[in-house]
């Protein structure tokens, strides 16, 4: 199982880090030979210790000050393979100092987590030297040799499963077997086929031998590419050149022509044959493709202009029907229904907490910070929020509330957020500046 505690620690620290009483709460902790600061609660009496490459099963709870950040208590114990420590004295170093059955507390400086795991250039002064505690119990150790043996046994089993799946396909006289090993079960169409350098437009599905869909473009978006570019693997590249324009092919790609004995992350196991269907929509030479692209770009530009004109009319209609007299800012933003706050207005680079509600011009809700139960905290101008919110905040003091009539170029532009907010849709934003940090 892939190590996850570093990521959990990083996220937890960012979300819940708070002030701590003592600056150096190291009394009671022993510095181990590898740099880990540890306090043992219980010795299990075993002589089994883990090594790098071994898989350990542990119970773990993570604390900052008195706050529990993460725990396995409500779930099953965590299993992970020990790799090189991210920094001296981290959780891996702590586990390397333990025996099976031991319970211990590990102390890790928060600034190590922030600078190394989160890659912060500078640690806030209030966090420097403050500790994160890990309560650890080492339940079991599986040696790397045993892991390797299990892995090899799994590979052998998967390889035999693939061979058993392919054999009847090879023996079926209705199937065609190419020299490389592709199994062609169905091929239709009489159009031209792609030559190297041509451009192709096609739809496809990829399934496992058990029928589970891994990838699919039908009804989503076809693939358009130059024939000869790598796509999934050499087996699929070969298949693309076999399907005539307007035709369809159903075929099996053996793992040797796809992801072989490696697989692809957690999605495709090693020795997985791919069952595919490919429909060739278009085969184009370079000149035809360039004309096709130019026509597509012209069509998209015309549609973009149409949507922009539609947006301008929608904003004008909204202004008229709501008797809006306010003038827009230079960017085109309308700041309406102002309720003044108190103090200085927010500035570029300030960290602020805000509540917001996003609606379309029909008044239908899109998103609200109230649904999260807390204000949204971010840096003004940091690229975390849409431009309209950044601009409006620099006119607002804490406690201020405004409603914004927002053109799409200051919101989500050409992005399609579904039926309630298609591309080039203006937005209504109710915005409250809760606090300037």
C-alpha cells in the first residue's frame, strides 16, 4: 500500500495548526541514533524490527498541541511500505526504531513538515520549532523478501490468467491474429485507412476481459491526433491504421502491446489484455486537416461571438428589469446594494475571510460558502477566487456586504458549469467580508 501519512500530516497541519504553549517540549523524549525523538509507552517484547522496504501495519494518531488531527482508531490499522524518510526524524525513522508490539510517541518539528512536505519557502514564526506528535503502535512487519515473493506470485498468476483468456481467442477460426499479436474479432468499413502522418478522428472504448470499462470516448469527445503519435500503446497504434474511415473494429490488445508486466498505476493491473472497440470517424491528410481545423476554429469563434452578444443583452435586460442605476467599474463589474463595513478596506495580498453566494441571472444557486459551514479564507489577488471577488474586496471593509452583477470575463468565462451556468454566463454574487486576517 502506498505511503499516505505524509500527505495526511501536511493537510492536517495546514487546516488545524494552532498555537502551542512550550517552545521546545522535548523533555521526556529520547533522541534515537537516526534522529527520531521518541518516548516509549510499552515494549512488546519482540525482537522483530522493520527495515526499509518492509511493509508495516500500524495504528497511528497524530496531534498538534491537544488537537487530534488524524487517527486510525475509527478505521482498520494502516499498512505501508517503508521507503527513505522524507526528512531526518520523520515517521519512517520512528518506526525503524520500534519492535513489533511496541507503543511509542514520536515528536516531529512542525517546520520540517511545512518546509519539506508542503515545500513552504518560509515557515511562519509562530510554528518554528513547534512539535507534531505521532502515537504509534507497531502491529506487524512483513519483510521485503516476502513482499517480493508475493509480488512475483501475483505476476505469475496474472500472466497465466491472460494466457488462459487469449488461448481460445487464438483458436477461434473467426478471429484474425496479426503478426504482432492483435486479435481482430470484427472489422467493418470500406473507406480509406490512415497512413503515417495523416490525421485521424475516432471514438473508442477500453474494457478489461471481465467487461469493466476503463476508458470511453463515445458520447464524450472523440480523439483527434496525428497517426503515428503514441496512444495507449503500440497495439492500439497498429489498430488505428487498420480501421477504414466510417468503419469499426472490435479487437483485443495483449498486454505485451499495451502495459505489459507493469500495468498502469491502480487502474490497470500487469498482464491485463485490453478489449477494445474503435470507430474511425475521419481520416485526413495534412492539407485536409488544416482546412478542417480552420473551419472548426472559425465556427468556435462565431459561436463565442454569439454567446458574448447574448451575454451583453442578458446583462442589459437584467439591469432594466431590476432598475439598476449604478455604473459599472472600468472592468465592467457592477457593485450593487452596498452595506458599509468598518475600518480599512482590503488590499491586494491581504488574507481575508468571506462568505459568498453565487447565482445565475435567474436566481438559481450555483455555490455558497454557507454550505461549508464556515467563511472561505484566501489571499486577495492570489488567484484563488474569480477576478470579480478580488476587485470588489478592495472596496470593502470588514462587515461590508455587496451584491455583484458580474460579466463572465470576471467570473468563469468560457467554462461550462452545467445547465445552470453555461459558457459566457454572467453571475450574481452576494459577498460579505467577514474579516481581514
